C-alpha cells in the first residue's frame, strides 16, 4: 500500500512531485492548499488568512482531511500534500488510525525557495507549475499552459512578504514533524533542488530499491 505524506517548505515542489507520483502509481492527490484555495473563492475570511500566509485552524483542517480520506478512491493509496502541518495535526491524523507507509521530507534551501515563489505561476485547470523568472521552467508561450492551453495564474500568497510568514511558520510548526516521523521510522529525506532527480529518488523508495 502507498499512503504517503509529503513534508516540505513552501515552494519546495510538493504539488509538482505529488502530481507526478500520483500519475505513475495511480494514487489520489489530496492537496489541502488546493482544497482551501477553492473554498476561499467564496470565503473572504479564509482568503485573507491564506493571502497573509497564516495557518488555518487544526480542527477545520482535520475534519476536512478525515472526510476526504473516507472517500472510496483513497482505498488504493493517496498522497497527503500540505497536511499535517504541525504536531497537533500529526497527532490527530494518527488518531484516525490510517496507516501511513511513507513520509517524504523534501529539503530545499531558503534562497532557492524565495526565487521559486516570486516567479511561480500555475495552471488552474491541470495544476502544472511554471516559473516566469527561471529559464528552464518558463512556459513555451507567455502565460499559457504547455499542457492544456489554459491561462496561467499567480497565487495571491506567492509574494516575498507572504513567503516570509509561510517560511517562518514552516520552521516553527512544520519542521518539528520531521523528528516526529523519524521516530516512527518511515521517514525519507530527499534533496529537492532538481525536479527530475527528486522524482527519481522518490520512485526508488516507492519501488523498494532503497
Ligand atoms: P505552500 O506549502 O506553498 O505554502 P499550500 O498550497 O500547501 O502552500 O498551502 C497554502 C496555504 O493554505 C497555507 O499557507 C495555509 O494558509 C493553508 N493550509 C494548507 N494546508 C494547511 C494545513 N494543513 N493547516 C493549516 N493551514 C493550511
């Protein structure tokens, strides 16, 4: 069974890796950020919290995730992208009694993350991610998705100020999860500077080669 958690700082590539892994292994991608962004279209309070880079409360998040995990499609394996984000959420997840087989920690330097965040643009239709400031990550046509032709958008929280809050929140709240899961023995640390190298490393673990 492949029930997976991804832990990573903001813009480390959780979304991109999740999409690739889900396609290859036929898993369900549960991105709490994506779910919340959808909800924030009709919820001003939520949109405002997210724009500032603040976390949403643990009970709301846990309810949202536990309901999603009960759906049938999760029975064949899933990736949790963005949850848990602090020790309390990890505890609440462990109370759900769902087996987690792999926890990947994607490690990236803060400076690289900042650069990725500021130029990041993505496709609201298929989720592909690009960067308008990094040559090898630009779309072929300005602002158009290579894959599906949709217009690309910039996330409201992808600016330097919000990144600062998100990164600090990550160090303070999410980083301690690494020790939490290390003690539970199924943690894999992956250097996540290059997209394909990261993906290949994750696949090696999932294929049982490491
Ligand atoms: P990133 O990891 O790049 O910051 P995400 O898309 O995972 O982006 O999350 C975007 C925002 O959604 C977060 O800054 C936070 O406001 C909210 N969010 C997502 N997941 C959680 C969670 N598990 N707990 C609390 N807030 C969350």
